[in-house]
C-alpha cells in the first residue's frame, strides 16, 4: 500500500511523459524570425514546435576540409588550363586539341564528384 499514491481529489491533467525542460537561446535577424514564423504558420504549428521538427530533420554538411580546399585549388587550375586550350583550339584548329580537352574535362568531372560526395 505504501507504493501507491493516495487519491487526489483535485483531478486535473495527468503529468506529461516527456517534459520539455531544457532551453536553447538562438539569436535571429528579423528576416530569419519572419521566415520561421511564416513556415510554422503554413504548417499549422507554433514556431518553437516547427523549429524542433526542422532541427531533427536537418542535414548537416561539414565545412570544407583542408583536402577539399586543395581540390578546389586544383579545380581552379584545371579551369584555367581548359580556358587556355580553348583559346589555342580557336587559333590552331579544334581537332588538334580535342583529345586534350576531353581528358581535362574527365579530370574535372572526377574532382567535382569527390567534392560533392556525401562521405566527405
């Protein structure tokens, strides 16, 4: 009998199973706050509820790593080489630079695939 709670004649709402007892303060611009409020209104939610749902479903993309920065520098150099070959192709003729351009475009494609892969 000691484990059972005594009868409460007041009634009322039963206690919640999951309490929201932690706070996170976020600074927003007026435009950001308006955007969140309008999206929450479209979804029929309060802004705080919408913000929690959005945070749970958000995909976080890491910033550029040092090796990614190296890939971007390499990509810039390849773009410069492609521009130079294009200029020479217009001067000397397109067929003489066709193979070189295809190889360079293939290398550029490989670098772009490395940069956009999800497992960075």
